């Protein structure tokens, strides 16, 4: 094995929390406390301080990117003498289970939709592109649900190609965390959005390059900007177990829940079960597939205790 080369260069500029917060400039805070409550998750309460310090500067930056992309697309269409419609700006959002991707995605959607130049913002969780449980069972990979091979990559790539081409109406499959499966005949309909936020575990995963030189697109090829939510393994583990305990007291109590059997566990049993699930499945996926894609992101949000972002690393232009 050749040793990894040491290169004294980083493609990122890293900002401490307060440095990044100052980049908000005069961007107004548009979200009320009631809206923040609705955007929060079981284990992560979105605070106004977090929005002001982290997400308002990010929404301001993304607004600049979107407006620049819109202007470039318009100029190119005029140069080519084409009357193409608007091309959606696609943001990829990656990171581990329980790190807070869904919460970040909801906050960004709420903030970005307040900018007048791109009010139509859609959120697409890639869970809907998981193969149905029956297919995962038949392939013997039910225990690898969430790993790259458990996704219908062809369907996801075709969906993104349709969105990026400006197609009038595009449908995506929907996933239910209650029944732990894809819902048939209940699509998410996306109609000519300005921005689409694509959130998932493996959205920055590269494909294997073909030896014959034929193009095989990566999911990230369709992204105009990408974000990775990062945190130490032990913190994510604690958040995963905390979420498992909360679900045991809430969603798992529903008889329709796939995990209804966990509702009767004692707290000690639930902690042991949550840790086992994390360490045998989700931590393995994080280390093998998700974490290696971190450096492919345009921006990395590094979290500390209480889900508070401590540093922001932005890729240099």
C-alpha cells in the first residue's frame, strides 16, 4: 500500500461560529417561534439563535448562488437563441442518520422560499427511492437498508434529469417512516420549482467510473450546491439513541408502526437495542459510505453538543 500523500492545502475556508454569523449582514429573521417549533424534530429544537447565526448567512449565500445561476442560464439561453424555461437550482444535503439532515432541510426550505427571486422551493427526501421492503427481502439486504445498494439509483437519476431539464410536472415516490416502506401510488408531485433540496444519506456518493469511457452520471452531477452535516461519531450515537427512546414513547406505540414491538421495551432494553442498531448498521454505513463523501460537499456544517453548529467550512471558488 502506498502511503497517503500529504498536501499542505485545503480546498475549504473554515469559519468559527461567530465569524460565520457576521456574514448574515442585514438579512432579516423571517421565522416566528411557532414556525421554529414546527420545523424542529424529536431531538433537535431549532432555536432562533441557530437560525440567526448559521442558517441566515447560509440562506444569503445560497440566494447569491441561485440568482447567479438564474442569470447565467438566461444569458446562455439568449446566446443559443433558445426559449428554455427556468432551470431549477438543486441543493444536495448529506450526512448520517440522526445528524439532523431533515431539520436542516426544512429550515433551509423555509428561509429560501422567503427570497423574492426564488419563492418556489421543494424538499425531496431520497428515502422514497429506497427499494420496497419486499425487494430488499428477496435480495437478502433488508439489514443494509440505507446503504447505497438499497436505493433505486436509476429511478433517482431519471427523476433528477427530468427536474433539471425543466419538465413541467415530475413525480417522486414517498416513504413512510411509520410503516418503514415506500408508499405505492402516493407520489410527491413537483411542478417547476425554483429550488429543489435533495436530502439523503448517500447523495454525494460517487459511482464507479466505466472503463469504456461511457458517461454514468452521479446523483451529485445534478447538484448546483451541496451541504454535508457533520458531527463526531459519539455525538451522533447519543442523538440516535435519544431519538429511539423518544420514538418508543410516541410513534412506536401506533399499532401500524413497523417498530411497534419496541414500544414495550423497558428503558434499559431500549437503550441496548438502539445502541445495537446504531453500531451494527448505521455506524457501519456512516464509516463505509457516508463519511468518505464529506469532502465532496461545497459546504460542511460541523456540529457540537445540542446540535449547535460550531464551524462552517466553505469550498474555495
